[in-house]
C-alpha cells in the first residue's frame, strides 16, 4: 500500500513540475503576460485564445484537478493534521483550482483586470498542491517508523 501511494505521489510531483513549466512557457507571474496570452498581442502577432481552445483545456483541467485533489485531500484527511487545517486545505485546493480556471475565462471574455486573479490562484494552487504532496510523502515515510514503534511496544509493553 505504501509503495502504491509513494509511486502515486512521485507521479503527482512530476505533474506539479510540469504544470509549473507549462504555465511559465506561456506566461509569467506578471498579469500583463496573462492578458497577452488570453486576449492576444498584436505587436507580437499573438491571436487571442478562442473559446473552443479554452473549452478543450478547461474540460481536461476540471477532470484531472478533480481526481488529483480528491486523492490528495482524501489522504490528507487520514493524516494527523488538525480538523481546521484539513478543511482549510480542502477549500484552498479546490477553490484555487476552480478560480484559476475561471480567471482565464474572465480575463479573456470579461475584463483584463482579472489577470491578477489568474496569477494569484495559480500561485495558491501550486503552493497547496506542492504542500499536500510533500506533507503526505513525509507522513507516508514516517509510517514505517511509527509501525515499528507500535510493534516494539506490543512485544515489550512499558512497565506499569
């Protein structure tokens, strides 16, 4: 079980890295680059993103984000974190994913002023996703040590 979870976390760490690389290959953390990416830039001969291309990306993002966040937050529920932290992580992860997707649409079709929201939610999403992956990996790595301690205590209970 730990092997499967560990390998899944390794692949998710790869997803985290490639997500960052893909974002940075199209735009930076400067909202002006987000506006240029979604609304186009005549000076650089960049056309605006079409609704169809955005729909294709959103379609895949929603499915992948839902499954990845379901897995990670479900595992976090069993980690020894306080209840409030668990709820905060879940809301932060799902909220930032949803708002990040929505911000692209709002920047393209509503107002370029929403570009800051795209940047902010990308940073929050990446931070939350990274934190979940690292903390769950640490919890998983410590599970073997905790299991050995429990086994040793069963064999040699402390004197009353």
